[in-house]
């Protein structure tokens, strides 16, 4: 078998990456679906599949060490605590954080944004203050701010996007003002694949005194994230979108900011003292982790980011760029197909509409061919409104996808076109 030449990134060869070898680490990818067809999994923006490293970490924990954390003196509790805190360290390193205490385990991106909105927002927002978001935010970076705005009298604004799906930088600057207290922005749009210039946006936001929260849900599996280099204040992501378990994610926040924030949920583990005359709070991150955490899932998340960190990042990025280019070229050859979101430098997401066929019908017909894509508004209704669409079909890529997956997608789309001729 001939070996593919080492990819070249920025003029230099990088360690090779073999997606076929990586696929073998994902048992689900060898499943057969619909009348024995091989599974073509292109719904990675919704959730990613799990490698053996993660499956085995969960299995090992439950088989050997399962116990509640932090409060036990017995061996299993100590092992569970050690493993969970090691996972916090892995996540901190994965994000380039200065200190593992800046990493709060949460259920996912949604809970991370709610945490900041409620803990920071309720304590700091006053009537007339503004939260500046973008039109391409996922509902989970919109609705929590609307809830807190209703409670505090703050106002939510949304920066516009351009026809190709990139952020309208001028529009963003026009809305930024000394009234802006926080800018909330997706690192990568789940509906369009747009990569936002987070570092520059953070500089502009900080110049008017605003904090910056980044929704990294779609970024962490595609981009190398370094929260300090990005210069942001909060960064949120979900474990299940980065090859880890559901029910776990992380909020990274600058230590000084987290230290100054009151708790948002009360219960066990988040207190220093409790009496009926009043209670005092634990230090961060425990202050924001009330109740028994998702222990095995946190350990699984640690395993996921360690596994990802062990892959050659430049070669993975080159592979994903090749997939995106290959997919784009093929999709453009399907009669009546229009891509939605063509911003330069975009990653992973191929959102499209097929003239004369409702996206849900497209999704159902693709499923019959074994091709899993998502259809709908992708929890980004303002994006759909911006483009005057009720829904799109979305194929989203992960590092274990191969060109053959896109070939299968496009072959199935040609069949749909034959069924619904123009
Ligand atoms: N933000 C973006 C950009 C997303 O794509 C998603 C999920 O699709 C979320 C936030 C919410 O993530 P979760 O449901 O894991 O909390």
C-alpha cells in the first residue's frame, strides 16, 4: 500500500495523520445502518463520536474506583477525587489556562453561559447596560442573556452578519460602546462554520471596558485554543462536542473574575460554612459546582482532551481543510444546491438548501442511504431569519471523516435530485 506524502502546512512538513487509523478507534463508525449500509456520520456539530480512550476511561472508573468525590476518606473516594481533579488539570492544559482552579466543571456550554449570565450578570448588570452578542449565536448564548436582562434592566444587542456569514465588523464596532458590559461571541458558528476573530474582538471590547465570553462549543474540536493568547475573560465548551461524554463541559474564567462572582446554585460542596444565620462560600471552582458532579463524565472529558492533544494538530487541521474543500467542490456540482455560510477560513460546517426540497425531506432521504446529517434551524433561529430560510441541511465534519464520506453524501444528494428534478 502506498503511503500518502506528509502534509505541508505553512511551507513545512508536519507529522502525518491517518484518518483511517483513527477511525478504527471509534467502534461506532464501523456500524452498519439502513439495509446494511455503512454509517456515514456527518452530524458532528450536534455531537461527536467517542474513541476507545474515552469509553475505556468511563468503564475503568465505574468498574474500579466509583465513589463520591471530595468528601470521602476511603480509598475509592480518594481515587475518584484524584482522577476528577487530574481531569480538571487536563482541561486547563487543553485550554492553555494558567491555573486548574480557573476551570469549572458544568453540564456543557449551555450551563456555562447560564452560570456567567446569572452569577456575574445578576451581580453586575444595571438598567441600561448592554450585552453585545452576534446574530450568529446559538440560542444558548442568547436566551440566558435575555433572562438576565429581564431581571436587571440590561439590554441585549446583536451585531449583524454579512451575506457570506462572516461577522460585520463595522456593525459590531457601531454597537460597541461604554454601555457595553459584556460581549458574547461564538468562536465558531454551528450553523455557518464561520470562525470569528475572537482576539481582535476581545481587544475592541476591552477598550470600552467590556468583558468577553466566548462560546467555544464548535471550536474546540477544530482549532487549537489558548485562552490567554485569545485574551478573553470566559470560555465555554461541551465535552460531547470534543469526543467526550455528554453531561459534562467546562467554563474557563479568569481567576480574579471568578473569585469576585457570587454562587448561582446552592447546595453541597459549594459552601465553606452553613448555619441558619447565613452561609459562606467555598473558593472557586467548588463555589460553582454545587452537588455531586458528573464524576465519570469529567474523567471521560479529561481522557478526550488528552487523546485529542496526542494527535498532530497541524496535520489534523490540514486533513479537515482538505475535507471541507473536497465537500464544497462536490456540493457545488449538485443542481439547485446553495451553500449557506461561505466565510473565508470557515471550518467543519457545510450548511445548504436544495431548491424545491424541504431540508427535512433532504435529511430523511439521506438517512435512507446511511448518511446522517442534521436539518432544521440548528438552535440558531436569528441566522435562519438573516438568510430568510426556515431551515437548512447541515453536514458537519470531524477529524475521523474521510473523503469517501463526502462522496457518499453527494451521491445520495444526486439521488434526491433525481427524485425531485428541478
Ligand atoms: N453553542 C454552540 C455554538 C453550539 O453548537 C451548541 C450545541 O450545538 C451549544 C452552544 C450548546 O451546547 P450544549 O447543548 O452542549 O450545551
